C-alpha cells in the first residue's frame, strides 16, 4: 500500500518532467535560432542537439570548421549564409573600415550569441509551459514545467562553462575546401587563454571570407538553379595528390554533375605513375579525360580502367548529363627535357584542333564543349564550337576566337614538383562551369584558386557570360 502511495506522485512528477522536456525541445526547434548581421555577412546562429556539443561554423560552399570547445547536449552552429555585396565592396576598399572590422565583427558575433541564448531560454521555457498546459490543463503543472525547463537550461549552460576548452579552439577540424586552406579562418594557434583573443579569430574568419566572396563580377548576379548542369574543369594535376582532395571537395560543395580533365595527369607517363589515377574512381561523378603531352598511352589506359572515366581520342563525341563533348589528345608526348619540344611548329600543335574540326563537320549538331590540351590547338576550332577547354600553361586565360570562347585552366595540381621551381608557389586552380539545361549554353563559371605549397590563400571568383544571339 505504501509503495503504491509513493509510486503515484513519482509517476506524476516523471510525467510532468517528460512533458516539460518535450516542450522545451519543441521550443528550441522553433525559436533556437536567430539571424544577425556579422560584419558584411548575414549569419544564422542556432542551437542544435548534439552528443558532444562544440561549435560548428559553416561557410558555403567552402565547407565547415568544427571544434569541441565545450561539452553538452547542444551545439552552437553558425552559418555565414549571405554576403551583402555593397557592404563587402565598401569594406574592402576602405583600409580604415577593414581595420575596424576586427572589433565590429567580434561585437556583432557576441551580440548574436547573447541574443540566441536569451531567445533559446525563453522559447524553451515557453514551450515546456505551453505543452504542459495542453496536456494537464493546470496552471500549477505549467509553472513546474517552466521551472524544469529553466533548470535544464541552467544545467546545460553550467556544463558548457565548466567544460570550456580554450585549447580546443586552437585545434579546429576542417572539412571541404577549408581543409586545403585553413588560413581562411585566421591563425588559430594564436589563441591564448583569453576569450577576447578568440573573438579576434572570429573577426579573422569574417575578414578573409569577405575577401573571398567579394571578388565577384560587376555584371548582373547569376544564380544557378536545380536544373543547371555543373561541370568541373581540371587540368595538369602532375601527380599532386592534393588535387584529388580539392576535386572531391568541389564536387561535393558545388554539386558538380561531372568533371572534365584536359590532360597532364602525370609527369612522365611511366608505369609506376599509373597508380596515381586510381583515385579517379573515388570521385562520385563521370570523369571525362584527354591526354596531355606528359601522359602516355599507358596513362590513358589506366584512366580508362576507372569505372567512371571516359577517354576522348578525337574519333567520337560523347554525351554526358545532356552535354555533347568532343576532345582529343595532345599530338606530342614530351615528358622530360630531352624529349620536350615546346618550340614545335604551330602546325603540329594545331593538328589536334584540326582533327576535332573534321569530327564536327561529320556531326548533325554542334557539340557543346571541345577539349584540347594546348590552347594553341583551339585555333582550328574557331567558330566551329561555342566553347573550347584547355590547359598546359599552368595559369588561367580567357580568350575569344570570334564567336568561340576558350577557357584555359591553371594547374589543379599546382604544377606538381614543378611548382617549387619558382619563387612563388604555383596555385591549385580549377573551375566550375554552369550550363543551361535547355539551351546548353555556358551561363557563368566560378574560378577557384587555392594557394600552392607553403601558401594558404583561397579565392572564388564568379564570371557571368553575357547572353549571345
């Protein structure tokens, strides 16, 4: 009898607590987020359920920075969703405003966090009280639930404060393109045991990301939609394994439909080098490839063994995700100084382009993309195709051959070991091209640049292609 008398109130209290917790969780889902201006960015801050707590900063389309700064059931998530272009351009043109951004962005972020905490506590308490009122329809139970929710938030805050780790802030984990350019968020190793120093690191994130996004074209803004065909252009990997890390990140973050590689994936075209191309299959999209002057027949054969690879040799077009593509290998094989013939006649280099022009003449419809290795091979394709993609030069160029656009990609591998031959490291470069799904016309392209060996800068620049008749 006594046990039943004791069990009844325990069940009642347990029921109230469970309803209060459920209401608090619903309240956090609804109100546990705020939108706040941080420097030139519009940031979204939210508290989300997590086993390990910590802080996550998402910088689309670059990836994430996460750190186990504190323990607890809630994680602070910061998303830098929208750059306000006028403010960013004004900021980067004015050294005085840029210098003051450190304090301004830190204050903005602090205000945003305080606003988030206050709003989260209020909505959690309100959610607990309202749900309890709906279930029990008694004021007393609602007040108890509000107290439970308040106590819960106090406990979570206490756990976070007690487990706060400044050292964890110096060891963030990067994913996406941020893995390859950690300097984007400032020098995290400079963080010491004062929170105001970490606030400056947040400002470093805002400053450098503003620089990254503000380098945009002044022509009208272009926004791809779900139907847009997204193609990644890479070239001249030259055995640099970091190139595949970059490609994997870009493929994921930019939602790339397929990849085109305009050659020189290896240095000497030897058998031992063929194992390098095995990472192609780890990319989750079709991989269209032509041979460069450093690639041998065995290199092409190794690429062809990858299940997602397509080799173009000038004999046939292929259609990938609706786009028709033609391409052919570089007519030379010059892997070293003894065989190199950089002074080869224009006629020999242009033979690749003449082969493709002959192929176009046999086709019922004009192909959307032509691929060559050396941009000199594009000359015979003038007015034959709308777009020619090339590489070889290890730097970008954007040319027009009358009505034919020629996009020369830099070295996605930072020129490999050759990138160390110069005083300044060769950057890792690739591009994402946006095609209209209906007309197949190139509408815009993003040039992505990451610092080479010893460098850590990152830039993304969008170019919008003016419409043509």
